[in-house]
C-alpha cells in the first residue's frame, strides 16, 4: 500500500468523496437473506431443516454498487429497470430514504424486480433461489435510460456499468453511452458478466474476476504467469486503458495500457469471515468514486483493495463507511 499511495494522499482522495459524482447503470436487484440454524435433518427428505430467526432485504446488483458509493459519502445516482411489483416499490422506498434520485429507475410491466433469496445457517449458504427475467429490456426502456444519462451528465466524474447479464446492458445501450461520453472527460468502469468482452470495447477500465478474465480469452488462469499473460492479452485485444482483475482471497491485479502491472493482496483485516458476496460491487464502486475524486488508477485500485478487505469480513451484501476505510489506512 505504501508503495502505491501513502496515507496522506489516500485521506486527500477520501476528503474529495463528498464533491464527486458517480452514475451507476445496470441490473438492479434485491438481495434477500434468511438467517437461521440447522440442528436436524428433515424426515421427509435428506435435507437440513433451517430454524429461521431473522431475515432482511438489501440492495443488490447495480444498486449495491450505488449503495457503496452512497455509504462513502459520494454523490450518486442510478439507472436501470425494475418491475411493477411490491418489491420494486420497496426498492424505490430505499432510494427515497437515502434521498437518491429515482428518475432513472424505469418500471416495466410483466418483468419482475430481480430478487435473490439466500438461506444462511451458521454463516454458510444453504441454498439460493432467484426470481428474475434475463430477457433484454424493451427498446423504450433503453431510450429512457439514455435520455436520463444525457440529462444528468454534467458534473459526472465516473460512470459504472454494472452488468449482471440480466438484460439491461445491451449493445444498443452501450453504444448510446459511448456516444454521450465521446466528447466528455468521464471515466467509464465496467463490471462484466458477458463472456464476449468486445461489447465493452473502448471503455476505460474493466474489472472481471480471474474466472471471467480467463473465459473471455478461452484460457484457464492457474498461476501468476497465466494471469499476467491474460491481462496483457485483454488490454491489447479490447483497447481498455486499464484492467483490474479480482482474484478472490489473493487480492487484485491492475494492468495499465502503459505496461505497468500492480498486484495487491488483502490486508490483515480480512481474516475471520471470507464472504465474497457483493465484494466486486464494492471494488468497482470505490474505484469509480476514487477516480472521480482525482485518484490515478493505481491509487484507486489500492484504496478499493482495502475496501474489499473490509467487506469480505462481513457476511452478506455489505457496504463500508469512510470511518472504516480511514481506520484500515
């Protein structure tokens, strides 16, 4: 960390968070966690019986990215698609509580608000079940999202495209974003889920995990040599300015167009629990906010790495605060 960004510089970047504006575009989800304990096996089938003691709803998908930026004090707005249903209404209420603009949230009739329910017992997921549609969103919804981006583009420091491959991030939408930013100094960060990275070609930085990076070029990343080779190939092939590959417990690796490569490992804080649920959302949210606050890609990666080290120590979809980030620095 000291070799990349010292404490004084990191605190300067964090101080700028409140003046920095980030737009999050992508697949909106709700994460539903059911918490309980297992003490017996069902007599009806060989499955555990979970005695439920609580449950809660959390912002997931692109809205987890948004929530991470919000919890760190950044100016944030979001756009995406939800259903005309109770869960969609509850999501909008969560935005209103945070005084986050909801004008970019499009409602489509006949399309459910994506809901992912995880049953967790003794800090381990027992099962997950999803309620969602993965078909592309309607053309009218794409036009409304693009119109919203045009309306709020002034003052944007960074855009996050949070693609969970649920139908929002289409070629038409991406082309529209490219057109809007073509003459503006707005850094676009992409969290990819589609295997064909050519759809993201030309955006500033992409943040796949090591499985996604390997799949994009048809190789298995088994060691550091494979990782470095894959990173350089992806940069050259798709014209990104930088590539940030997350590597689970091993940390992250940043590859830049100028040939620089930076490897970071998680700090000692990430030790007890290692729950990666939503960790990628934290990485890209913090990275984008740092860049919007004047950080270089290397500085943003170092700070995002520390942020990820905090959230993997929490069970479930989690966010961090400025105080937590300052403490680990």
